[in-house]
C-alpha cells in the first residue's frame, strides 16, 4: 500500500471565534483495492478536543474527487451534556464537489465562524453550512487536523 500526500497549510485567526485553514494538496499516488479502485483518504478534519467528540468535518480525496461529510445532531432536544458524546451525532449525506481533480494539485479552504462553515475548492466552488447542527457544534473546543488518514 502506498500513499503520497503533500500539504501546505496556513491557519489564521480571521476574527473573534473564527478560523481559516487553507491548503494546497495533491495525491499523486495512492494504493488501490483488489478491483483497482483507489483507496479513499481523509485529508482534512475538524475535531472537538474532548475525548468523545466526533470530527465535525471530514474531507476526503475519493477516487480523484473531494468529498465531505459533516456531523448532525440525532436528537435536537438533547441537552448540552448529552451533545458532548459521540453517540449524540450522526453523519450527514455528504457532498462531493463536481470538479474531478485526479492527481492534480488543488486548493482547499475551510472557513469557520460562529454557527457557519464554508469549504471552498480551487477558489471557484464552495459549499456553506449554516444550520442548527453547526451551531450546536460550538459546545466543543475545536481544532483543524490535516494529514493522510488512509481508508482501506
């Protein structure tokens, strides 16, 4: 199995309670499954600092495309204490950017502010989240995580 991932990241404080992560990435080579399909790899995440906090955002390089998954509260009537546990959260349907990247370099930006998150691909395509699930995620102290988390 072989994976090469090159990441250049800047993390800037934009304004109070806001964060920006910007990275130039490429996945020039990746291992494949027995059918020849490249293995997906998680390239960027946003985690809560608590031990039981699930990642709010996972961005994958998936067979030449960028795919994202976010977390949603399973029961909106949960208390703050209940929301601190992984089992209070489920996965959304996900989103795949339409631009096929293959192994070319690409730029990703993640902008997070109070109750809002935007992910921008190559400065031209973006998706925004400004919903109750993102707002409730504010109970966690969050941080960006980048790397090559191979999914086999």
